[in-house]
């Protein structure tokens, strides 16, 4: 299968480059800068070099041997990638007088060059670099300039190499998608055969071959990823798939039964396990966030393993691992920077092989596959929800009463988001990436209800916009919506007398509070 290789030099937007290429119905693989597949590159049709937090002059700067692919396939360098190309091939990179960051306009664009085909003059782009290219290699020519950056884009006159000092993958580069399409489709010759339909057909065939007549166990969470993985596996092997859905007691209001009903409609073979007593008992008195996560993770494994062991002939454990899970779990030096619930291996005593049918997909691609499989829309558009559930949305220790309070407040909030149709005809729920309520149970707030003074807990509402959860901005929800939801929560949820709205972005804050 045709593919674009994206070599990662540590940029925060490397995943975004990958998503943009996939949006062009073209398969791509993101690899560490020093892991180019030189022994398995027959299907590679192009290479993209990402940005980096380093300067090419830093002693620890990441370097790659360009001869592995230059002259063999088209190459596009972005930001650091462009500077590395220039620096390596005889150009000159120097520290800029001032950091070039933010919006800029391409004052001069060579629209006869295939990289800029269809471009407008004065097209807005996004800069983010401390160094600048003051001289390009001798066999290159400038094809794009801004008022401050003469060598904003350049191309080789002898080999298929292009370089841009701006970031075409980000939203603020208004014709960035066009540039990437020009490179991936027009220059590299992508046949644009990567689609949800082709993925389903190919994956089902591969699963049938991989699993044969074996029995598979899948842990369901009710989320998009595990649900799509389950439907794909069910399509491939039918009732040889057994799904286990563990209720730790900290799901959203009525969620356990609603999800079980959804899975029944989908024809899945699901075992539902109410293990809430165990989880609440083991969490009693625990207030430290990481300890809460570890207890829930440990208990989940124990409960899941106990159920899985009853299926004595199972040979595979399936997971809803998606591509960002695997990218985020290792940085480019190979050190673990994030422990993800779907990554890290299997319990040795289970003696099961691992099956990950979604391991090459980004989240938006998972949703497209779900639609291709004709799954209910409310399952496909479901917001991400933390594995520990409401436990990490309750500050302090966990009790059934606190969970009840938060479930009621959260239910009013989420239902409100689903019901409120904005001026563009879209519901607020579909316009935000993730939303939820947080119970500040370590804080007490004075209030007045009727003629009585109250001393109860505040609730914070959180809603963010994002594309991949790596960065997120707080959602600018309408004031009338926030007023209505706040009033309803305070009037209807016993134990709450104040509602706040979280307007923190990520970074520096995280999406979840714990």
C-alpha cells in the first residue's frame, strides 16, 4: 500500500501533519527521525520532515541521513525540516533577530511551482521558529517569501526536494491543506485509496486470516474506540468475540445500562459486570489523584482477568488502541513520557496474544469507520471519557453520595449540550471535543436558598475544543446556555449551591482536573 513517511523531530504538530495527510485519503506513518524504513520502503512514495524544538546548531539536535531517501522519493521539509535540509546541503541557518512566531503573509509565491499550484498571492501562513534560513543551497531556488522571511519556501532545481519555513499543517495556514495536497497527490502521486470503506474491507479480511477460528476477548469501555473495534471484530468473527464491560460505579448517570442496551442493538456478545462494591471499598478515604487512578486500574485488571479466565478457550485479547495512543507512549528518544491505558503489554498469566484492529487510525478516522459500519450516531460522536470515570472529576475522597451528586449535575450539563442547537444548526455537544462536570468536594461555598443559608459544594463545568487532545482551548459556550444549566443544577441537585465555568486552556492546564 502506498504511504507517506513522516519523520518526527519532536514537533508538537507532527501528529497534525499525519492527520492532514490521512484527510487526503493517503496512508502515512509517523516514525522517529532516525527510524526511516530503509529495508522496507518499497511502498514509500514521499517523505516529510517535521519541525523540532531544537536549532540545527544545537549539539543535541536530531539529525538524519538524507541520502536514505533524497533522490529516491519526493521530500518536503517543514520548519526545522526545511532548516535541516538547507544546513545539510550547503545553505546557511542563523539565529533570527527576533523569534518569528504567528501569522505572516506570503508576499511572493511562485504559483508555477507544483508545490504552490492553485495558491493565492498574499496567502496567510503560520511561522514558529527562532532560527531563519539566510542562504539556500546553490542548486535551490526561492519559491515563496514573506515581508520578513526571504527564504520562506524553496525548492531544488535538480532533485524533488521542497522546503517551507512555515507550518502548512496548522489551521492558521489558510492554504496549508492545498500545499499538502499538491505535495502528496500531485507530486508524490498518491492514488488516494485510503478510506473508511477500504479500511473496513481490508481489516475484516486481515482479522479473519489472523484469528481463524480462535476466540477473542475484548474489554469494552462504552467509548468510541472500543465500540468500533468490537463491531469490526464482530463483523469478522461473529460470536467468537466475547466482550466484557466492567462497571466500577463511577460511570455517568444510567450509563452502564444505556451502553449495555446499545451493545445489544449492535448484536455484540457482552458480559456486563457490576463491580462497584469492590471499587468503592478500595477507594475509601483515598484523596491523592494518582493513587486513585492506580487503585482503579489495578481493580479493573483484577475484575477483568477474573471474568476473562472463565472463557478458557480464548487465545486473543483485543483492545481499542488507536494510533495516537502508540505515538504518545514513546517520545523520539524512546523514553516513556505517558502511560496510556491501552498500551503497555498484557498480564503474563493470561497467556493471550494481542489484537489491535484500530492501531493505525486517528480518532476522527475511527469515527468515519464507525459510520461506515452503520453504528448509531450517538455512539460515534460520544465524547472521550476518562478510564477512572468520575473518580478523577471528584476532588478529594470518593463516596457513593459524591458520585450521585456529580452524576446528577453532569447529566443536566450533558443533556443540555445535546439539546442546545447553536445559530449554525449544530448542537453544542457536537461542537466541543470533550465536556463534563467536576465536583469540588474539598471546597464549601456559602449560599442562600429561600430564607435559609446553605453551606454546600461548588460544581465546575468544563468544555474544550480540540482535534487530538494534545492541545485544547476552552469552549466559548453561549451565556444563555450557561445561565440555564447553572440554574437547573443548583435547583435540582441536592448538595450543590454554586456553579463555575473553567476557562483554562491546555497547556498550561490539562483537560481533566486530576
